């Protein structure tokens, strides 16, 4: 699908030079909309800025493209994180294992202390997600967040890319299967069996310096993401625009003009529509339809 790929840890490019790296994203947990990008700057003395999503021009393999200058980045609110210890709610208290100090009688109860992360610079009704954010289901932690894919117009999350395993696999999880976003945790309803059937993430094709230059010009900023030029990008863009296939997670592979479609779809009609859309794109000589129909 032709979405904006927020690769956590990727370079951030301003309209005049490099601006840092994408550290985290702030999300409205109710609407699933990304509202802010948290950009880390500096080498030794690192600091981060909260940059509104409205500054986002586009994303390429070279980085995250913003319509601001490097100097303007310093005008945005600074982001910070600290951990504090505080007494547990409801007045929870504990005593020592024996409850008695030799020669002194019972030990006084001590307050139960809990650690909590406090974030500054981001509205308290937002959830902040980064590469250390765990993704969990009912059974266990299934991985950590790696990419956030968002709709190019609404900026709503459409999919999450999960990193899992010592030799990392990257799986694409539709946002519809996310139950809740929490601080430092994403909870999904997906089962372990369904997890194994998720499509693998395929990095976007190299965009090259010409695309970056286009996006950083006033014309590129005004029009947003440019019309794709590669066969794979054209097919992905067409699939994301067509109402019959825009909600499907489809991997597109190009073998010298032969397009291979892989992934899961919800109906035979969606499977057939995806093949029709792909076959109609310039540069496609034939389509191999390997899509699987998964009925809920």
C-alpha cells in the first residue's frame, strides 16, 4: 500500500539540511492519528523537539521529510522524559518478611513505591510510541515496534511493523487488530497462530536523490507525496486509492514487469479487484495473484 512509512530511528531531513532522527511519535489513542513527531538532535548533548505532523512532507528510504528549516526546529517545544518514584495508589503498604526487628519489636510499615515515567512537551492525552514500545497479546510479548505506517492525508495509523526475534522478522499488523495503545505498550487481539500468518514487511524501493530534491522544493511541499515512478510504487498507490482494495495489506513484487501479489485479503472479490488494479498499471506485463482469502 502507498502509505507514509515512519521508520523509527530514521533520519529527519529539513528543507535545507539534515535535522536529526525520528525518535518517537505521539498518537491520539482514540482516533489512531499521529499528531506529533519527536525529533532527536545533537551528537553528544542530545535533545529532542516535538514537531507537529502538519510539517511532514513525505517519507523516502533516505528519511523523513519536513517542510521546516533546521533553525525552525529549535522553535518547537522540547521533549523530555524522567522516571519518578511515588507511593502506590490506595495507600498500599508493606512490612518486612519477618515483620519484626530483633530487640525492637514490629517494624513500621513502609509505603509501596512504584516507578512512573513522566513525559514533558506532549499533551497528557497522547500516547508516545518508540522502538522500545512492546507489542503484546494475551499470551506474551510478541515483539517491539519498528515502523508506523500512516495514511498520507488523514495521518491515521493504518499498520504497525513489529520487529521480533534474534534475527529480526518484521511483520505488518493492521491497526484494526490493535485493542489499545498504552505508554510503553501496544496490546493486540491477534493470536499466536494469526501472528505467523501476518505478511512480512517489505522496505520501500530506493527513491534516490531526485525524489528527495523534489519533495524539498516548494512545489513538492505544496503537492505532498509525488506521483510514484517505479512499477511497484505505481501498483501500491493504485491499490491504496481503489476503494475495493485500500484496506488490504498486499505485498507487491516486481520481476521484470511481472507483478506478484502476496498477502491476505478478506474476500474473493477483493482478491480479483487487486489483480485487476495491478494489471491496469503502466509497465505491468502480467500479474501472478498469490493472495489468500482469509475469512473472519
